């Protein structure tokens, strides 16, 4: 069935797979005082977008994306630019790292969006991210510099624990 769809239309997987746009995949509850949260079942899309909705950390920390099953080894190359109303922004850079910084979070319902390109297709996995929190904002980006695919990503803080909120996952078909 071709897009645009009408009220009452019955959609199936083929309809959504042919749709060139953003499709809601799942929401994963973070829980309370957890060290990490995994999002699995990431297959079939060209691009994934993760929205961190009201997720707190126990102390101000960098958010990290990791995959301990497929995207292993020291292949992450990342940079996060952090501005907190000071005269000089802070830059966090990683080369040949086992995981990737992508955003900053605090104890007061931080917001972040992570977009991952080419996660489960041949070629390099790339990402961009932006986050806002009480004291400022951060913009990050990077690459997993190896031709490896993945269907699960794990998110964790650089220190402390995660609590509350949800991680919303969307898939984007290029069409």
C-alpha cells in the first residue's frame, strides 16, 4: 500500500519497509540505578535515531554508546564539544577507543538525541549527537572505524548510574 496512508488502512511490514521516512521501533524503560541499558533488535533500517527522554545520571557524566558483541576492539574515533556558559568550550576526543562518548547528561532529566548511520550494513558506522542539560549543551560525532555490523547498542554513563525516563528508538528508511 503506497504512502500516504488513510485512516482505517491495515499496514503490514512491507508497507513500513517501503516507506521512506521515520518509523517508531520501540521504547526501552531505563529503570532505577542501572549501570547500562541495551537496545536490541536493530535490523532493517538505514539510519537509527535514539531519543533519551528524561534520563538522569547519578552525577554529571558523558554518555557512552557501546556494543560488546559486534562493535568490539579499539575502533571508535569520537569527539564531543561541550559548552557550559564558560568562555572556553571543552572538547572530549577519543581515538582507538573500545566505546564512544556521544553526549553529556546530568541529574536533572537530561535530553539527548543520537543518530546512528549504517549500523547493520557494510561499511563504517557513523554517528552524530546533541544533548541539552541544566548547565549547557554538547554536540558529538564519530565513527566506528571497521567494516562491522551490529543489531544491539548499549548505553551507559562514564561514571555513576542511569535512572528514569525512556530511550525511544526510531528507524529511518532512505527510500
